[in-house]
C-alpha cells in the first residue's frame, strides 16, 4: 500500500509533541492513505452517512415524538448547527503548525495526555455504537426482504443480523482503508437513491389515497416527555461528525479549504434526500409510521425487494466509513503496510476486523432496539464530539484571536449542548430499560 503522508509527518515513524500538560504523547504515522481524495469524493462520503438506511427511520424516531413543528424546526436547526460545528472542527485540522489526522491527536495537542485518552475512548464508543446500529439496520432490511417472499417465520431477526455481520466482515477484508472505497461510493450512491426514491414515491402514493392521519404526539405524562427528549438526541445523531479529522485526513491540499467545500456539499445537496423522505414518510402515515419506513409502504413486491436489498447493501458499505478509524488504529499499531492483497495483510484483516465485527454483530442481535441506539449514541458521544468539544477546542486554539463576545458565544453553545447531552442520555437509558423489560434478549422485532 502506498502512503502519501510525508507532508504531514515527515520521514520518521512517529513524533513526540509537548502538549497541554507537558506530557509526551507518541503520535504514530498512519498505515492508511492521506491527502489522496478530492473534496467531491469526501463530500460523497459525508453525504452517505447522512442518507444511509438510518434515514428511513427518522420519520418514526424524530417526527413522531416531536410532531410537525418540533420535527421540522428541529431538523432544520440541527442541520444548520451541525454545519457550523463541523466547519469549526475542519478549521482546527491544522493547529500549531501541524496537521492532526485523528480526533484524539488534536485533543492531545490542545489539552494533554488525559484528554488524548478520554477522547479516544469517547470516539471509539461513538463509532462502535454507530456500527451496532448499522448491523441492526442491515439485518432488519434483510428480514423485511425475506418476509416479502417467504413469511414462514423460520428465520428471525437475530439470524438476519448474523448474515449482515458476515457480509460486513467480507467487505472489511476486501476494503483496506477509507480511500479505497472509491468505486464503492458509486454503488453506495445508487443503492441510496434507490431506497430513498422508492420510499418517497410509494409514501406519496399511499398518502394521497389514505384517510386523514393522526399527527398528535403519542404517549402521555412522563413517557411523552422522555420520548421527546430522546428524539432530540436522534436529531443530532442524524448529522454525526464524530470523525471529521479522520475523514479530513484523506482530502487533498489545501486541506481546510477542500474540507469546507465537502461540508457545504454535504449540508446542501447532501441533506435534501434525507429531509424529503423524513417529511413525506410522516405526512403519509402520521404517528403510526414505523422506525423503518419501508415497513409502512405498499407496492409491488419486487420493487419493495429492491428497496430492502439496496438498504442492506448500502448499510454494509457505510458501516465501513465509521469502522475505518478502528481499522486505522489496528493497522498502524501492527504495522500493516504493503499490498492490500498480501497474504499476511488479508489474514490480519480476517482475524482482527472479523473479531471486531463478530463482537459488534453479537451485541446487535442481543439488543436490537434501533431507535434507542440512535438516542444513546447521540447522548453519550455524538453531542459531546460534534458540538461541545469543537466549540471548546476552538476557544483554546484561537483564545488570543477571539473577542469576548465570540468566546461568550462558544461558551453558550457548550452549556446548552452539555445540558442536552445529559437529558438525552437519561431519556435514552430509561427507554432502553423499558424495552429490555418488554422484549427478551435476541428479540425478533
């Protein structure tokens, strides 16, 4: 494997920097490619995450608990706020005359070793939870495809999750790093357009023919309040950018300028399909819409089958994006370089990545509560990584260049999102406990 990263690190295998608390942290070179991709390719990667099969669930997990006003206003505001926070993070890619290709590297440079380790743990928890969600989603799509043609209940959701996990393992072995997605981005875009277009068109058809729908927010009392708070966590989960530095590492120079182009693409053209299918799904089915929109739509079996398979395949590809920081760490730690097809490298990916995905798949089958995983992920890690830390990092990095008003603005963001994160965590945890009491482990949802 050819590495194009001498511009970032020089010729030595690692570097030590004096940071925050004056403790040395070893920052290794990466075994993966950097500075190799166009801003458009990175923009497509970012947009794939926004329009993944998760988007088929936002009608149920965002719009139903928040209603028309709360859902639409919340989704639009979270789009704007996410673009702002992502742009802050992109501008911090080059700080102190150095390029920081990992989130934890930047945290270590600004805060010290303790923060380096804390952010590392927080980010990998975030990515692990996202990957669990993708396996659940891909398994759910496979089950829906199966039921279309053979509803004999011989195979349950855990079986389909296991099949989805196996497909993810095969893809992880065949795709060595994030930049290697290239041609797969084209396939993923086709799959994405297929399931979103089919869901959109069939929802419109059903909505036109349907009687008046109920758009009242379901539930009552405390349960309703907790559901609303949990939906706020889902709002920010939709634009997860907990790995902006890692994605930005793949982009060509000028790094910051090109990343801002990619982000502008993601948050303009890239978010249109997700917004459209979310609103149309809620309009067509009201508060009865499922957390997997294709479960509601009516249409020819072959067309629905295409949509389900497209959602499954796109989830397998997109999972690789959010697993790539884990793969990069492992490949770098164990010195996996050279040809991606070298027997040693293939065996390494089979054992190490396969082990990681087997664990992910097992937990996905154990507790397949997709909506609550969105809320938990948003509360535990997405909000801190995407909104709280970028604002604080910006204050630290630019402290001598910011006015008092600018600092106050960033501190306000930190305070607001810290409160939201805490509330969303409590709500998601409570709802997860309730569901684990309602459903047994390895439930067939």
